[in-house]
C-alpha cells in the first residue's frame, strides 16, 4: 500500500542541507515506478526559494491552502552539524484505576507530553552540545513515538489495549535556529516535513537490505565522524557517533609536503591518483606518500572496535579499493540496486553507477520518506503540539 503522502503525487524535491549550503534534487515517479532525476539545483537560498511564487511546493497551510499551485512533496536532510535526533526509551506507568481500561488517544498524548516536558531540557542540552549551539538556538522540530509495548508485549498501536505499563521509543529531532527559520513554513504545516539527520537516514535506509550493525564514516577536509547503527536489547536500531582523529587533511598535507604544492593542487593530484590517471612512477610515489594517512584511518577504525559493514560519505574518493575487509570490518559500496529492488523502483540514470555516493545522499531520504509509517494518530497529535511551539 502506497503511503498517503505519495498518493496522486508524483513530483518530489529532496533537499540536502549542509554547513556549506543547500542543494536540491528535483525528481519524479512515472506510472511504471521509474525514478526520474530531473535536475540538481545547487546553492539554494532556502528562504528565497520557498517564497518564490512559481515554485512547486505541496505542503498545506493550516487554512487548507497549498503554498503554491503545483504540488511537489518536499523531503529534507541536514548534516550532523545542523540536525540531530535524540532517542529516549520511555516506560510510562498508568494510573492504577485505569490499568484494566483501554488506552485512549487522549491519555496517551497526555502521558507522552508529561514525559517530554521532564526530559526536554536534558535532550536539548545534549542536542546543543552536538550542534555547538546554545539552548535558546537549539530548536525541537520533530517528535515521533514508535516501538510500542504494553506490559512488555510489542503492539503495533497502543490504542484500545489495556495494561499497567506503556513502553515506547520517543525520538526528538533538533536543529539549529537558522535552519528552523528557513524551513519554518514547512515545519509548521499540518502535513509536516520529513526532516532527518542525513547520516542517520542513510544508515537506516541501508538497514532495509543489510543486517546491523552498520557504520558510516562521514568525512571532509578537517573532520571525520563515525556513525554506528546497532540493535538495542529492545530490538530497535539506535545510532551512536564518535569523532575520529583522522581527516582528509592528513592526505592533502602529506602531498603538499612531499610535492611542494598548494592545497588546491594537492587535491587535484589526489583526485588524479584515485582515478588512476597518474603515471606508473607517480602512482608509486603517491602511494608511499599517503600510506601513513591511510594506515592512520584504518587504525582509527580498529580502535573503535566496531564490526559489520562500513560505508563512506565524503566529497573525495577514498585511497583504497572497495570492497575491502580489514580489522574485522568490511568497507562496501552503497547497495543502491538492492534498495531499488526492495521498494520496487527502477531507474536508468547513469549517475547511479558513475556517482553512487552522491546519488545516495538524495535517494536514501526519498526512500525513507516513502517507507515512513510514523503518520499515526499519536504522532499527528505530537506534531500538532510542535506547530504551536513554532509560532
């Protein structure tokens, strides 16, 4: 069954928000479930973009009107410096005289609301620490309840069950104020906005076709973070993260030192080396130059004591062939063909094979939004509460 947000809608815009700017992939689905990647727009100014009268945005206002005439569902992710999700397991005890009565939506909403008030400051403090943001500028933009249990028994929905104790996982997603202000019209709409931390949504998507634990290394010139999605005792996935000592700067600095070149030139030399466009002698010298940085990267992975499959998300190629098994882990390519098959989609886009990492940044959130089953009555109630907070 196709989720309600996708019925009679065939056009989508997937936004990737990073500290260096926002890009958006315009895409659509034809009647044969072929994914058509129409256009990639870079350096989007979100506030101007959402105010442009000819933009095809689908989200409704609370008055029931669409922002623009033509409909295009928006899906958004932000990198881990701009958004983060805090998972909180909750055990909620019902009033003793209610234990034998069926749970109502009003009772459940009140129980979760009270618990959320008690944990909110602690969660916002942790989110602010991750985002390097003061509490006042760390904004709660999504609250989602799932993985329900009644007296230890897993249930699809808590409504109409009776019992003494309700258990669930409450996921609170925070973002920095500047992102919230840019996307406020979409966050505040009754349809809501599928918004997630990019690293988390990519690992969750891969978990559709791979077993946990899974890991993702998100790296750039100056920083690298290891994200690990693993299964808890409760049976659901939880994301852990840790900063790595390694970054691509170790590679570029080594090339700059040995070849006496500028940083841009070092990047170009490294790109040529990874593309196998350097001479045999130059390749041999470059391999020796960057080998200490490669070993430092693998040592960082070994110190983390993780297992399972690892994927790389970086603006540069990695200096070793994939797949690769080492230190008890396996570096793998993103399983795009398996994911498309799992969702019964297909595409003929050449970039899927030529640039799988770049394509996956947009494909993963699209697939997760398509697969999303969080539009339950209780989550609609929680989203409505956030709407009032957003005013």
